[in-house]
């Protein structure tokens, strides 16, 4: 590794789990005089770079918001385009992901997703590498309210008491790993947009103006440095 690129962040100050709202693909396309779908395509490339950087810095979990429950409100052409990109990206990147020790997981409401998308998701989750360095969790047709609702519904249907632990165990992310430590949103908006509402309870939030297709390893490092400076108290008092 180039010495100038070394993060110089103590391992214990790195987040285990990063979650990202990859916003700004549309504006990036507009700035480049291109159709919105070209922006999403550039977004997939940015995701690839980000996954590589996360593996390099020893991040264990990366959750990305690919398609929200609300994104169906976009024009059909854009929705279909994103779905096609998604299937294509899984098919072309899966072997390379596995070679790099990355396992794939998907969270979200499977109902309403086209069959080719469901099939790609199934194939993506089938094979798992033993040398798992990073788990990439892709939120597809996901909404934070949907997640809380489906967990509550599971408890109601099983006739179980609603406790914090029982709900937490049934959140879509529970099988993937710990709650996110750091949530990054690109594209300049200061919102959570129905992402991991329950899981974000104690996450550090980081917002950047950078449009997602331009988000680089240097930008990730900046976010990691910022995170390393934060004092996480989880509701307790500072010890010093
Ligand atoms: C937000 O930008 C981005 C999305 C709604 C879709 C993100 C999708 C991808 C990067 C491709 C998904 C594929 C995989 C394999 C995860 P925006 O369109 O809201 O941008 P804008 O705010 O500038 O309009």
C-alpha cells in the first residue's frame, strides 16, 4: 500500500458495519448531460470501488440502499432500468466478489419484485466463501417502516410478546450482522429516507455533498477519519 494512502486509523476506531444511502446518481447524470440510467450505471461502478475499499480497510459489513419501497414512484423506464442493472451487476460481479472474500445478502420486501430479480438474489446468496472478509448487504425494495412492521407481524402471528430483543431478532438485518456503526449519505440531502430506522438508533451519521458516482476511496477514508473522532456514548455519560 502507498504510505500516503494508509488510513492511520487505529483498528479499534474503525466501524464494523457501514451503511450507505447512495444518493445523487440522477444529478450526476444531469451534470454530465446523460440520461438518469447512465448515472445509476456509474453508481454501480462507485459501489464496486467502495466494496474494494471496505475490504482493504477491514470493514466487516457494508449495507447499501439500492432500491427503496418508495422508488416504485419513479417513471417505469427508470424502475425497469434499475432492476435490469441490478440483475446484470449481480451476474457479472458475483465471481469477483467471492474471489475477494465478499459474501452477498439481500434485505427487503420480496413481494412485488420481478422474478428475474428474485432469481438473481437467490443465486447471489447461494454460494458463500469461507474466507469471508466482508458481507455486502443490498437493500432492495426495502423500507425501515416495512422492516419494523414485518418483525412485529412475525411476533403477532406467533403469538409472542413484543419485547425489544424479540423485535431486534426479527429485523431483516439480524441475520446479517450487528447494527450499523456509521451511516453515510451522499448527494447532500440531510435525511434518513426510511433506511434502517430501527438499526440506526446509535449509528453515527455522516453526510457529504459528493454525488454517489463520484464517491471515491478518499471520500470513504474521510468518512472513516470523521467517525474515528466521534465519541460513542450509547446514551451513557462520558467517562472523562
Ligand atoms: C439514488 O440516486 C440512487 C438510487 C435510487 C438507485 C441506486 C442504484 C444503484 C447504484 C444500482 C443498484 C445496483 C446494485 C447492484 C446495488 P437518485 O436517482 O435519487 O439521484 P438524484 O437524487 O440525483 O436524483
